[in-house]
C-alpha cells in the first residue's frame, strides 16, 4: 500500500473517536437549592454576601452568563420542568408535596436523563430529587444509572430534632442510594448531624463518576442538585468560621470551593473542551427568618435576589430569575452576557439538539431549542415570554421586558392579592414590580396574552396528569 495511504488510514482511525466524542459532549448540571440571583459574585453578590466567589466568577467569565434565566417558583415544579421540558402543571407536579401520598413523575414522562441515556450517555445523579419518594418514582426509575441523595427536601433533616415529631408516627427521611434496575436502599437517616456534610459527599461521588466514565471513554451526564442553600443553612465543618462573616459567607465559600473541585477534575481529566458545564438554581432565595423556626438564627437566613423583588413561592422576578452560567470552551464564546429570556424548560430540547437526542413528539414540550443562541449563532434566544405559575394557579405572564400580574403573593407565606384587572410592570424601569403602569400601556396585555390563550387551549386539548396519578399512566385519547 502507498505510504501516504497508510498514513491517512492511521490518521483516520486515530481521529474517529475524537470526532465521536465531540458529537457527544459531557454534561455537568449543577442545580442549587433556594440560591438567589444575587448570591454569586458574577451577579454582584459574592463579597457583599459574606465571601468572594472566585471560581464561580471565573466560570461565568469563561462562558455565557444569562441574566434572565427563569425557573418555576417552587422546588418540585422547577425540578419537574427542567427534567421534562414541560410546565410542571402538565406533569402533575405544580406544587411542593405536603402530604405523605404518592407524588412525582409518572413513568410515562420522559426525563432529560432518559433522553441522554438513549443517546448513549452514562447518567449519574447526586443530591435532592423531590420528584417522587415511592417505588417506581426514584431517579433510577427515570433514566439515571445511579443515584445518591435524598428523595425530598432538606427541611426534613430537622424533623427528628423538633418537639412532637417522634410521637407523630411519621417515618424519618433517609439518605438513599441505588442503581438502575433496583429499588434504592436507605443508607442513613437524614438528620441535622448529616445536613452540613451531605454536599461534601455529593461532590465526592460526582467526581468519582466523572473519573470512571472518562476512563471508560463514555460520554456522561452528571446532575448535581445540591442541598445548599436550603434551610437549615449549615456549612460543612471545614468551612465554619472560614469567611469571618457568619454562616452565609461560610456557605458561599463552600459552594464556590465545591464547584472549583468539579472544574479542576474536568481539567485534570483533560475533557474541559468536550464538557458542557452549567451552574444554576431551582428558584429564588431562601426566605426564612429566625421567628419562623425553633432552631437558631444561624440556620434561618435570608438569601438575596439582587435587584429583583421577593423570594420563592411568589410570582415576582426574585422567585423566577436565578443565576446561570454555562461553559463549553471553543463552542460557547467566553465572556458573553445576555439578558435574553431563557427558561429551565428550554434545557431539555437544547441539550437534545446538541447531542442528537430525541425530544418526544407525542406530547406538548413547552421548552424550545436555544442551541443556536447558546452557541452564538443567533443573538436572540427565540423565547419572548412564558406563563408564571405559583403552584397550579396562573399568577401572571412575562413578555419581553414586561410582567402582567393577575395575582400577587407578597412573600413565601405572605398575603395573597387578586385583581379584577391585571397589573402591568416594566421590569427595566421597575425591577421591584411596584408601579402598576397598565394605563397608558393597555397595549401590553394585547401583546402578552396570546401566549396564555395558546397555553390554556393546549391544556384543554392535552389535559394535565393528575397529581398522584398511579403508574402505569396513559394519557386520555
């Protein structure tokens, strides 16, 4: 054979895995809990919140920072939306579950993990699920190869320490561990002794998963829904007192440090150029005050939404907008900042587009493919607005720089107000959403409400899955 042809054949063999790897970038999705827009330094927080966040700030500078990334306003709905690409109300997960019955995702739903697994990814989840706590509803039933974490919320770590719980007859929440195809096992009770330590263990397991998959040369998806900064806000012992500014500053240093460890691992494995790294959160900031808990002041702290109003469990921007930074060296332009509207629902179809995954065609997908926008091929995200839910109720509509409110709740446990006519706020002139300028801007509802009309029509055509619907579930014909 001609030496030139031999050289070309060898070169082709060597280059083929690289091309394949580039077609399937690794994905790391860090999803904070009750972490407001104004917490990280890259959004003006950091040092003014008690500690600088150099690793988070560097991450944002090395990729794209979105100042108008939106989520649902409660933990469970937000997690449902990001996993399915659908409004949580469609999946029967519009509210945080308060009872002990069945809830979460029915197996008919297709999650981001299932989509990526079908596309050839190893999938690992480490952290808070909050989308089901009964057999058939765990992460390993929904596309994840392995899971270590808690099925519900971190406030349950307090239960065994408060008066009356031990006599209630209720079961404790357990930290659980499982693999696909088996029922997750209880590892240990989730109590206050483990609450400060769990995120350390989640980080270690995520790092181990990345190392194993990189060694096996298999593309991976890591979903890392941390428990910080959800009440009780308790930093790891290694960080207590480290900031000199109290527990919140210590916790910011912890978060920044753990994200730094993840990024250092990716660099050490020499896979940074082929890894999409996303940092964001589930909803607006922590909002408990000392008077609302029997625990210490240091475990009930106010988070920061930056310039936006209020916190989780409201329809205000403080609940909807969360920090967002994404890095993919060589693919996403470094140092870019955009105020284009993007919603957590958009990540499902966007990542599917990037990796060649399949988006279900037999149901309504509310997310849109924003891959051309993220990769800098378009200046617009393609999304002009969305419906603002609080629980299963429509509280308003967001459209461009405007918000319409039909109902307002002043805080997570505040006063509910309903209006006969919508209140209109210009978010540029009035980020605190206090000055109703419906008049003379009655044109705004005409521009903003068609998306709500279309949404309501789709709910009639494709009825939502009832909360607590049993498996197997099939949508009505």
